[in-house]
């Protein structure tokens, strides 16, 4: 990518690491455990609903903040984890995936010069969207291998300009889930400093350490939290790009102020299908139980393969990612390791330093995705076990 015409706000971010690694994976005919997308299809009940929605004529723009049926279905689905039913029309906004939700939230909420606390590492679109909003990211580094959040570190990062803290649980790329003490720490600081909490919960249904609990469920937090999620991971249909926010009406107004000018609305037939699919999940636990069961199995499979190939791994509590220590295979840094791995071993992973502020990145981990078929995971394991990088 030639950066000469790219705005200075975005120049530091370069090309997304997912684009780079997927391109290298194709170039080297590698097994792609980099970009986190399933290499298996989503469920028939969702695909059939999409076909039916197209046939039924859902071909024009939807209401900007969501097709009424979709807002209602999201409200019912969200009630399971939140414990209350958000008002479908005043508190739910349908977006083009959670990535648009993140952009809409930050662009709709922040004044130029406002500060947002980001946890380091964090998903790569957060700092880019903070920059697009003309705001400033204050990054609080979480130390490996525990990656725990500490209230004092959060307090230390706050200034008079701090407006929000952006959290993510289950967490990409570490696989950590916030525990009760960490949720309390975030809530304490948010209440003390009058901060808004932005909570990315897209891996909410993919957990191994007990069910996900939203930060919005803590006392006093519902009023100041914007929950962001999507169906991409839950339905293994990342290309549908149906996401949402749940927030009290005043915060929802800020999200919608930018969403209407970003995408106006998410794809109408897929919104209609999302409504049908989410309602199916609400009445039948079979699919979600199976999803959790399958991911627990794939997690064990990839942990076994990576361990066999000589990597120490951080076993995730949620999400579909495993961090593996590349120093165990003789590398000093993750970017060199991932470039060598894709070219020589034919396995693509994501260097986890891409999720850090480059000035103080932890360069020890490669992130492997296990939202893949057994054959894919096993093929990657065999290639890695047979790989002898030149030392
Ligand atoms: N969320 C996916 C991941 O972390 C990738 C999304 C993307 O390609 N932008 O791997």
C-alpha cells in the first residue's frame, strides 16, 4: 500500500495485519490460522433464512437503526446475557458488523482531543478509529502471560480529557475473559471518573471458563455502557457483517448520529435473516451448546498440535485464538517468526505485536486461530512439527 496520499491520521496504521497475512498465506499456499474466520460454513437455519428474505423482497434500505424485527430479536437475544431487555427502538442499533459499531461509537461520541483508554494489546481497529475521530488513545499495557487489568493502572492513565474506556471480553488476541475483580476495577474507575465503558463482546458465546458476563450488568454500569456485539462469530458467518450496539437512549443517539452517515443501514436481507436466526437461538439451546462444545474440542486439538511442535501456549478462556511463544522456536520477535513460518512451514499466524502500541509491543507471541476444520488444524500441526527454522 502506497501511503503518500493516506491521511496522517491513518498513515501510522499501514495495512491491516489480517490483509497482509492472508495475502502471504495465499502466496505461499499456506494453511491459514491467521485471520480469524471459520473455514466451515454457518448453519442451514441461518442460510435458509437469508435465501427466504431475498425471495420475500427485502431488497431496499432498512430503517437506518435497524429493521424492526431485527432490533426486537437482538433485544431478546441480548436479554439472555444482560438480564434485562433493552428497548428495541430506543436502545438497539443494527450496524454493519461490530467493526462498524466500534467506528460509529467512537465517531459519534468523541470530541477532537478527547482521550480513550485502550488496553494493550487490543484489536487493531480500536486505535485506528480513535485516530479517525481525532481523539487520543491512552494505552494501558497488560503484562503477559496473565494480561490482567489493574484499577491503579487505569486510574494512572486517566486525565481531565478521558471520556471512555474500551474493553473486550472474551479478548482478542489473548483469549482472556475479565474476572469479577477486573470487572469491578473497570466499573470503579468508570464511576469515579464518570467514564463511558465501550464493551466489545463479539466472542460472548465462545467461552471455556464459564459463561460470559457483560460489564454492563454491574451496578451503575447499564447507564454508562455501550455493549457492542455481532452474529459473525456466534453463527460462524463473519461475512454477513451484522452487528449491533445496546446502550441507553442518550448514548444510542450518539451512535446513530454517525452510523447514519457511515453505512446508513446494514444489508436488509441479512438483517431479516439475522432476526430469524437469533430468534431460533432464543428458543433452542442446541445450536449454542454445540458451538461451545465444538470450540472446546478444537481448542484442545490446536493446543496439542502447537505443544507437539514445541511452542508454549496460553490456553484461552474464551474466543478462538491461542497465543504461542515464538522464542521457544528460536525467534527473537513475532514478525520475523510469522514471516518465516508462512514462507518455510506453510502456516500463517498473526504476529501479536500488531495488537500493541508499536513503541512498547510484546514481540513474543504468534496468534493462531482455531475456528477451522479438524483437517486444517491437523495439517498446520504436521507442517509445524516438521519445520526446522534455521537458527
Ligand atoms: N476479527 C478477525 C481477527 O481478529 C479479523 C477481522 C478482519 O479481518 N478485519 O482475526
